[in-house]
């Protein structure tokens, strides 16, 4: 990637309470779920469209980011879900939704599933 850690601005979105998100039914036909208390969006401050993804903008549109993260989690079952996979797919969907490469990372806060 063509940015340094020092070029990144992180915006953390924290939920009021930990969210429980149902997973897709897997091979055991039982209901499993994931839990998440928030996430952090990392933006490259050197990107041309950085100003559209500065902290205030990300916070303003946090419901959109949250919906994407939730739908990615819901699209997986306990058989195939992993934190890395959710981060990768959520990032791709966010980049596509906003048509940007300024957003370069997402981390999940207290992500677990059972």
C-alpha cells in the first residue's frame, strides 16, 4: 500500500451496548451469533477524497458503516466466519459503497462468535 501508519486517521464507532448479531445457520442447523461492541475505520489522510471521510463525516454516516458490518457478519455461518474475513469483506463493501480508496482498514471491537 502507498501510505504509512502515520498517514492514517482512525475513527472509532462504539455502540451504546454490545450488539448481538445472528449468524447464518451452519452445518449443525443451530442458531449461532456474533457479538460486537463497535469498530474503527482507518482513513488515509493523503487520499484525494480524504475530506469526505474525515472523522466527522464517518461519525455522521456511522449507521451506513454499521449496516455494512452487520450484513457481512450475518452473511456468514459459524462454519466460515472469522474476524479477518469480516474485516476484509466489510472493507471491500465500504470502499465500493462510497467509491473510495481513502478508507484503508477496519478493525472490530470485542468481536466474538459462538
